[in-house]
């Protein structure tokens, strides 16, 4: 029966192209490693390597085992992670991945709530792009992903217990040419220099449908809304984002809110693997986020 150690052996030999070098890296003798390769080839009745002037070259059978081995390693990591979470309500750690807007919108409130309770576990947080959130959640590198996912962007393998959304508004300084207008078009924003974050796929589709092919490339690409607000307050730049992000500045009159004639909405969901959601400490963290997000239903 093939096991993970066989996959590791094939990978090392493939990487270095030499039995001698691979034996050193695997801390075994060259004859022992050669016998292990021969026994495995005999077991599967196929050659794993061809020998030429370049050294040990993996055959299609070896490449197939390496591809499948990557998936197997991922699945084993997920299983180990689930067992770890099930066993460690005390002293465990929940790994959270969030999108840039979430890191500025609700994450500070969530972490403050966490700090005010005597939880017997820890949390770690990373800020990632939309695709990186999905990739790391799939590989089990994070336990919870909270980011800008639309309904059709949630893979079937994930549960989505929570959601939230907000309308997108633009913001300018008082005295800006656009400040006196009640509503504006997306095309109006394009006429001015802008400071904007990376636009999530689902939001980008809404925007492109409205600007009819015009480019919405910001002059300054910036994920930090604190910095974007400062630039806008002191220049003729325009920025845009979920309305809640600007609530304080709008209330104090530091920035002027501009509503779009056609509503554009930002959507956000909390994603987690169903089996991981069964862990008590992961459920505790999802419950904290539920104070700022609504239950999800399609």
C-alpha cells in the first residue's frame, strides 16, 4: 500500500534528480533508497523514473502520484486540524482570514469583544485577498474566512453561516466640485483622480455593467481606508467604499457623502468548512462575528 513516505521519496528524487543526493536529504543510504524505489515500482508494476544524462527523470506514473499526493497531504492536514480543534477548547487557537475591508470595518470590534471575555483559547488573524481566502480555507491553513463573496462565489464544500452587505458610496472633501450634487454617476468618479482598494470580483462585475466598458483604474491603489480618507480630505481625489466605513467622517462633516444614481452593493460572507464549524472554539468565534453579521440564507 502506498503511503505518504513513498510520495515524499518520489518528490525528493524528482526534485534533485539523483538517488545519491536524495539519499543524503532523506538520511538513508543510497542502496536502501534504491531498494525502496525498486520495491515500490514492483508493487505498482510501473517504472517511476527513467535514467538519462540529466539524472533521474520522473515518469508519468511518478508525476501522477505527486499530483494526487498533494491532494492527499491537504486532506490529511484538514483531518489533523479538525481533530486538533475538537480536542482543544482550552489552549487551542482559531485561525481567521479576513478581507481588507473587514479588517477595517468589523474586525476591531470583534477583537475587542474577544478581549473582554475570558476565553480559554487564542485567535490569530491574517488579511488576504478574496482568492487567497478561498485557497487557504480549502487547504486548512485558516479555519474561518470572512470576505467579499457573492452567492455564486461560495464553493459547495463551504458553509456560509453569516452574511452582511452595504451600499457603496463615494466620498469627497467639502468644497469639491462634486460635493454639491445629491447623486452622481459612476462615470462622474472616473473624471477625477481616485484612491481605491482592489475591487472584489462580484463588485467589479456590477461596476463594469454600469460604466459600460470605461476603465476604473485608481491613481492610487490603497487598501488602507484611513490613508485614503486622509488623501481625500486634503485633495480633489475621490474614494468609494461601503457606507459604514465613512460614518464617522460623514457625521462630523469631514467628508461629503455622494450617493450613486444606480445602487451598487458590497457583499460579505463568513465561510467555514462544515466539519470545522462543529468545533466548539470555532463556533465561539463565529458567534462573536454574528453580532455584526446576519444569518445567511440563499
